[in-house]
């Protein structure tokens, strides 16, 4: 392969790494892609919580929007994703438009947004942010709101259900279900 092509690939790789490092400092949360099988697994369990055409769903720290796109199968009333990364939001908005999804994505800090109408909230963040967010959720959301956290327990909340993200693996992470 030509040296110029190698240098271009190296420069693109460097820019991607630099972007991710900057976003970690800006958001305090690393960008981690949730594997598709984990999303499929959580969708299977969501069916137990009567998700329907009246449901309002939020994905806080929506990343690429995978959860938001997956819950579309329930035809909820509203799907909203909040994400601080401009790259992720642009991608999610473009994908939503291309697949004619009702999911809406915003480059906003969910700590400053009204989520009081939520029926279901999904988050995959870091413990420090999850615990701070739980305080907002408890204060703002109506009783009965379901909160699903990937990998991070909320110590001050009452656990409804804990399921492995991959039932076939002993060292699997977990989805934690809570209710306001």
C-alpha cells in the first residue's frame, strides 16, 4: 500500500482517538458501544413491563442510539435520546431519518432536560453519573417509571430485577431494573 494511504489511515485513527479522549474529558463518560446481542436481550425483558403505544422512553447518554432504535418495535408514543457527543448525535439523527424512525436525538445535557413524562429510562453511563442521575430521576419522574441501567447498580434504589446481559457467560455484566 502506498505511504500516503498509510499516513491518511494513521491520521484518521489519531483523530478518532483524540475525539474520544476529548469527549471523555467533556462528558466524564467513555464512548462504549453496547453489543447488539445485549440490546436484543434487554428488549426481550422489556416486554414484561407493558411497553406500548402510550409509552414514553428516554435513552440518556444515547451514543449511537441503538437502544432507541431497538425499542421502536414497541411503537411507543415518544423515543428521545440525549447525548453530548456531536458525532454520535449527528449519526443518530441521520440514521433516524434514513430508516424513518420516530426516535429524536438531541445534543443536550440530560441533567438540564425535563424527563418527568418518562415511562422508561435507559442508561449506560458510569457509577458517579448514574448515582447523580438517580437523584434527578427520583425528584422529577412519576411513580412507576422504570429505570434500566447497564452494568451499574444504583445503590440507593430498590432493585426490581437483575439479569445477565449474556446468560451464556459466567462473567457477564448485568442489566439492573429499578422503579421510581
